[in-house]
């Protein structure tokens, strides 16, 4: 990777059909807007298929952190196959388990429990960004 | 097992219209046609997941995209889906321009109302697709 921007690319699975996908999406937005603005950028995962060469260069341009909602690891596998090897791979369900937070169940209209889970995942992503930037 | 219409929505993380597409998917599959549709993660098509490929090649499919990049439609076609009924949330907004969607992680009420109207409109598409399937058996 040839990053000169001081930014890390975050790629969320954003899976529509699983609660962890919604958490990954909300947590990534929180990182981009609140926790690490200016240090993080993103790209929509399916753009690796629908986009062109520019989109597929994403992992060459930035060190990437993938955030998956479940053990299928679509973001990690898709990024590695179509763009480049991620610097770190995170999975929502593992983060919640590690932090002792019960798995979420809602896909939309998030309540306080889901928002707390998203905050916890966002903080983990932010810490991962700091680690990646510290090793550059 | 009776066929269902597979619904794939934009996984967009950068635009309100992507969030609208996602909400349309939920409205369509949870409220409007819960028994005859199934929502599946678009990301599964990025990794060519075998179960997702089987779903999209053996069932009628609706794609709801959030922008002109058409990620859902293109991902479906790349995985072998034929005759995809493809829509963009901007087209619903043009028809209901008083409902301006705002927010990405959390859609505003106007965006949710827009999604509900769009899902109501897509109910007829679901019914037509399943009727065509029944006629082809």
C-alpha cells in the first residue's frame, strides 16, 4: 500500500439482512463523522464489483479496516479478493462478545441497546485506526 | 417451496438516498409483502456466496439502488441473475419531491415516508413477478 494521506479506509459490510450488518454501518458512520473525522474515509463494498479501476484501487490508496456483521466476513473477503489485503479485519459479533454486550436483534429503528452496541463497535474501529496509523 | 421475490438494496454508506433504498427494502419485505419476498445482504454477492447465487438465479429479483452506480443491479447481474427489475430511490424522490430524505445512519421521517410510499408502489411489481413465474411453470 502506498498511503500518503494519513487516512485509513473503513469498509463496512452493511449487511441489510442481519442485525450485525446494521451495526457495522451505523458504527462506521459514527467513526467517519464523530470519532475520527479527517483520519477515515470509506467506500461502499459493492463498488468493488460495480465500480471501475479507481474503486478497486482503494486498498492500494489507503490501509484498510474491514468491519463485518457476521462470520461470513463479506467485507474482509471481498476487499482482499477485489482490492487488496486489509490491515485489520473486525467482526461485530466478536467485538460485542468481547465487551460482554448481548447480540443485537433489530435491523432498523435502533433503540438504546442497539445504539450502545454501535457506539462500542465504533470505539473499537477508532482504536484500530489509531493502531494502523501508529504503525505507518 | 413456493418461489419468493428476492430483494437486494443498496449497501451504501455515504448518501441519504442509499439509506432510502435500504429502508424501501425493509418496508417491502417486512410490511408490504412479508410472505412473498425475502431480503438478502448485497455483500454476499461480492463474495459470490453459493446460497445467494442460487437464490438470485432461481427466483425473480428486485434491485433497489441508491445512486447511479447501480451496485445492486450490477452485482446481481454479475452473479447470474436474469431479468432483474431495477429501481433507483432517486426516481421515487422525483415523484414525491416534497419528501426530502436526510440522514444516513438514521433516516429522517420524510425519508421513511418516502420509502414506505416506494414500497407500496413496488408491491405490484412483486405480484406481477410471481404471477409470471406461476405462468411459466
